[in-house]
C-alpha cells in the first residue's frame, strides 16, 4: 500500500509538470486514463485503475486533476438530429480588426458549438447547430453578420455527417 502511494505521488508529480507552452505535460498513465474514458466516459474508476495499474483512489485524483487543468471534460454527446436540431453548418468568417473580439462574441452564442481562429481563407470558423433553416438564417444574417468587424461570411451547410469522433486526445 505504501509503495503504491509513493508511486502514485511520484506519478502525480511527473504528471503536474508543464510543457514550454504552459500546457500540462501528461505522462503515460494520464494518457492511458484518458483513453479509458474516451472509450467509455462512465467506466468505473476501479476498472480504469485495473487497466492502468493504479488504485481507484489514485485514478479518481488523476481524473479530477485532468478536469481541473482543463485537459479534458466528461460530457454526454448527443446527435443533434435526435434532439430537435435539424440544421448544422460551418460558417467561415472574415473579420476586419479584432479577430479575438469576434471569436469571443461567437463563443457567447448558444447556437455556436465550436469556434476557432484560423490562418487562411477565413479568420474564424464557427460550427452552428440550429433547429431548422430559418433559425440558421436568423443566426447568420441577424446575429453573426451584425457583429462589429465581421466583413463577410460563407456557410457550409451539413448534408450528412459521416464521421464524428473524440478519440484524437492520446494518439
């Protein structure tokens, strides 16, 4: 028991180091825990511990630390179509002036699920999830295009979603 506690503490110390860019530097055990949760976000800590070689308590601490550091979230992912959202689109946005201010304003909109500032043809990409085409038109025309600094938008309406995974976290 004592050796497991010492191993857990030293692993936690290794896990808590930060990389040069300020983000947490994850060890192999933390990555293995993330993989376990990506396969099944409801997997019991005891089962994860058995798979990664830690006690249930040590896994619980590691998971809490990963959550607190913003490394991961544990959420229920829905299929928008099954919960009443019939229209999705990616909107490319060109901005004059402060790109970050536009990205922040988009992030505050409930219909916007994903915002990324980019280099290339667009300054910002935003994924929009709406109830129908009228709702999408309203969000783009009256809310996004009305933001100060938005110069133009281009919409890419989703016809069929072929792949959506969240497994890229540990490869």
